[in-house]
C-alpha cells in the first residue's frame, strides 16, 4: 500500500513538475525549475524503508523522470537510485525532522544530482560544450529544489503516517 502511494504521488509530482515550466518559464533566472521527486526519494532513504523496495521505487521514479524529461534512458534512473542509496547510507532520520536539515539535505543531494548529470553528459554526450552551458544552472536548480523540499517532506510524512499498519489488540481477527 505504502509503495503504491509513494509511486502514485511521485508520478503526480512529475506531472506537476512538467507543468511548472509554464509558470516558471517566464522567470528570467535560468535553472529555477525544481526537482519535485528528489525530496521524496531522500525522504524514503532517510526513513528506513526497505532497501529493495526503496531502490525499486527510486528506479521507477527515475525511469519516469527520464521519460518525462526526454533524457537519455537510464540517466535519471541511475541518479535516483544513487541518491536513494546515499541518503540511506547517510542515516540522518532524526536530523531530517527540522526544516533546516530538510533544506540542507535537498540542496546537497540536488547539487550531487546536477554534478553527476554534468559528468555523465560530459563523458557520454555528443556535444562537448553542453556541460559548460549547463554549469550555470546548478545553483539555481539546487536552491529551487531545496525551497520546495519542506512541502514534499511534509506530504511524504503524511503518506507515511497514513500507510502505517498498526496491529490490532485482539490479534488482528475481526
């Protein structure tokens, strides 16, 4: 149930992210588009989800991000699974409870995501000048992702609380 909820909300966030361009496309600052799925993946990593289930969810959301973004297949899939694994290894569950640490986690992982994308584009891309052109987008993207991360963390926390199965005192029998 929880995995289905997180997958559905992640896909909904991808649709919202795709439509944010219509609103934020008129802002003169390049790279202001946030990644709405990244805080959800970080939330799953720091909240002790099963490694296999979390990695599969991150893989599915990354693949959907590849499809929505028109990126080469596997680019964001690899990055989302990597971010889940790193956030899982960070093990900062208690630290992710405050807004400041949520902002810091989202900004840090967004910087990691952007730098990794630039490195992979530089290594495997056809145009050698595109990483230099994309370099100026890293910081605004990280700040925008960090700015929306408390909202995504709050949404993910509500989903987490709603999907907790508590055993009944009578042994679960009705």
